[in-house]
C-alpha cells in the first residue's frame, strides 16, 4: 500500500467513512512515521500515543455501529503547543510552563474533537510564539524536512514540518506576524491566516494562563495542511462565534461566487519596491503570472497607490510594542530576549532596510506606553484596514510573495540574513510581506510554488477580502491547479 500518511485528511476521512481504512490503521501509520523521523526533525514535542490509539479504536467501533462523529471522524491531527489541551501538557516552549496541564480545551481544540479528530500530540514551536525560527528552552530545535540544516520557519515550525513530512495530517497554529504563512512557505505546504477575529483565541498562548487577554488585534488562529481541500475543511470546522470570546462576531461563512478562472480579476506584485525578494522568488512569481495569463485570467501588476511599506511596518510595530508590553511575561529571560531583538534589528543588515524593521524606534511605546498612544495607533490601524478594503474591492485576489527569502540555515535569532549579496534585517526578510495583512486583518492563503534548484520549497501568498475565506480558498484552488507546486519532502 502507498504511504497513507501522505494522503490528504479529506481522503483519509472518506476512506475511514467507507471503511476501506480504519482509524487505528491510520493512527498507527502516523505513530510509526513519528517514531522514525521525529528524532531528526523534532517537530512533535509531546506525544500521546496511548491516548490516540485508544481513541482510534473507539472511532472504529463507532463506525462499525453506523455512527459518525463528524467531518474529521478518526483523523489524527497535531496542534501547536500553544493550544490548551485538557489533560495533556501545554508549554508554548516556555520553561515556567514546563509542567502545565490545562483542565480545559481551547475552543479550537474542543471543536476539532467534536468533529471527530484524534489528537496525536503537540507540535514544537518558538518560545511563546516569538520568533521566525522554532527553538525554545524546553525541546530541541525544529529542523526543516527538506534539509535539516535549514529552519522550517516559525513560530509554527513544528506544525509545518510535521505536516510536510507526513507526521500529521493537519496542524493548527496562530499567526501574529506570519507564524503560519512563513513556515508553510519554508516547508512547501498550504497555510491559511483567516480574517482577524474570525476564529476564537480562547485557551491559547502566548498570553501565559491567568494573565489578562491583551492580544485582541492582529493575532489569528489558522491551519496548515497538504491540500486546499483540507484547509477548507479545517477552517470551516474551527471558525465561528464563541461565548468564551464575545469579540468574535457571528459572521456566517461566505458563499462561493462560482467564478471560473477566466472571469477572475487578479492583482499581483513580485516585490515591494523597498524590500526586494530573492531572485528565485522574483522569477517564480513572474513565471506564475505568465502561466495564469495563458488561461485568460485578467491579471495586472499592481500595488495600492498609498501602500508605503515603511509606514505599514512602523504602525504594525507600534501596536505590537503596546501589546507585548502587557501580554508577555516580564522577567530577566524575556527582557534579555527583547533587548537582543532590539539591538540586532537596529544594528544588523543593510542601513536602508534597517529603517524598515528597527524595533528601537518603538522604545517609547515599550518604555512609556500611554493609553492615548495605544488608541491613536488603533485608530490609524482602522484607517489602514478601511483603505485596504477599498482598494482591494475591484480585485478577486492579490498575489504577493510570502517572505523575501526561502528557508535559511539555522542561526542565532534576529541576526541578519543574506539575500543576493545584501544583508537583510531578520524581521524584514521574514515579516515584511506578512505583517501588512496582520495589520489590516485581511485573510491570506499560502500555496506551494515549486522548488529552488537547491531543492528548497517556495510559496505564494494570495490575499483576499475580509470575511471571504471560502471564496479565497476556492480562488487559491484554481491558481493551485495551474501552478501545481506541491511536492513531498525526501523523508
């Protein structure tokens, strides 16, 4: 039999439903794959083999009696280690949470369990979801399944590596500055950052349990998978209003327009003028635009007239500074990390690029936060969101890069990254193409776009209208059918 761990979750669900595969077979196959490859990848940090097998047998018994628990009946999944899971350790890679065992599931977890999903374990991540690589003080650093000398990205690096390597059928993470999209790009899989506040954050970290909820803007929960069908299935399972988080509005899922590819209006950009991307990414996006044009898609190279990436990143960092002041623990360890981040982004990399990602510029917000300053920044964010709503209205989707670079070799956090002979500040190389859509709140899908000559994955970011995720996924599927960029890693 072919390796069932590389089947899509949707296909597995169909096979379990018609009983050509049992949940026990599927869970066992994933556990065997984890046993074989996880010691090299370090993608899974907490494994619940016994619990997963027990639940799989219960799922098979239910199937034999004509019962179906839901759309994910018997499907093994993993979760980024920032979702609280009742009875199973949740650490967020943070030493003070080393032995933290929640008493209640996060809302997303309860919805997945309610749909019949079986939890294999927790995926490794950056400490408190605070880095574009995935290392922490509790578990070994996560490696990229395409080349273990390279990072899988962060902060959801374990999630992306697990899905890419066939250690999990689906994984779920959070995205505050690209934490789903950049790892999907680095590991060659699909990822979705939904509209801001579309999915409940109840029961999630990086806010340490017992502290006030501060991350009320720009942070979203999303999914990582090996197909867009699985992205759609995952998203529709976990989205919706939640009594635990009244700020999640009861907006129903959008209905599909049914537009064929030839009727779509698609904008595209191969790079922000101030942030050139690696030549291989630049060329690949142009190739994809040429491919799409042969299908009579109405394409235009376009960027909003008043889209100034320097101003966008500055506003993003101001809000992030206010939020992090209260959402992150303040101790010797976290202060040291913060100072290191500020110093390296202010001193490393090309001088012009440093002006875009220099965290030292937000020291006033970090050291002397004011309520007026915070509200002013939020007002400016509202204005930017309204502007993006307006300028994106004529377009069905906007294609952009995911990051300025493909996966890079492991290195100390926040150190500069060389791209085409130029040293880029760490945050600019990794976040300049993702942060704008956390700031505006617009949904974005990443699809695989093929491999470099060195065998590293490339991704493509597709941005849609707010609250129109189902349409965005459908459009991404049509583009994906043309691009055909998905490959399995050599594991």
